[in-house]
C-alpha cells in the first residue's frame, strides 16, 4: 500500500501542471486536443507521451538514489501529499522538465494503455 500511496502523492504533486495545460487548451467546456480536434472537456485525458508517468517516477527515484518506499506520504484534506517539501519540489521540477503531456480523447487514451 505504501508504494501505491507514494505514486498517488507523486501524481497529485504534478496535477497543477496537467490542469494548466487543460486550461490553456480550453474553449468554454471544450478542449483542443493535440490532434487539433475539439472535444468536450470531460472526454479528454492527459497522456504522458514518450516516457510514461511510471518511467518518469523511476528515473527521478534512480537519480536521487531512493525507492518509492522511502517517500513519506501524508494525507492533507484527504489527498496524498509527499511529506518532504524539498523532495516534492524536486519532483515537480523534474516532471516539468521531462514530461511530455498530450491531451487526447479519452477513448484513444484507453486504447493506448491496452483497454477496450
């Protein structure tokens, strides 16, 4: 459970980066995808193109010489947070520098990850 909590906290730590991209591509309730389709916002997902989220996490952890089990997670207002502020900020910077976020239709995202 601790490893999953750490992943959830790492996702939450970069949620604002995803939200910013969605806002910048919004036209009312619609979002312009990377393929320039205009899709209702609730039908658009953020996708880590190139390196997937878990690969970014693994790269970050390797660079710091730590594992998921070394990340202390606290619950703030019911959300998982990385307790160590310096580590959280370092992760946010790493993600901002290395993540390539695509906005794609939800159906395409499900197919991309092997769903039906």
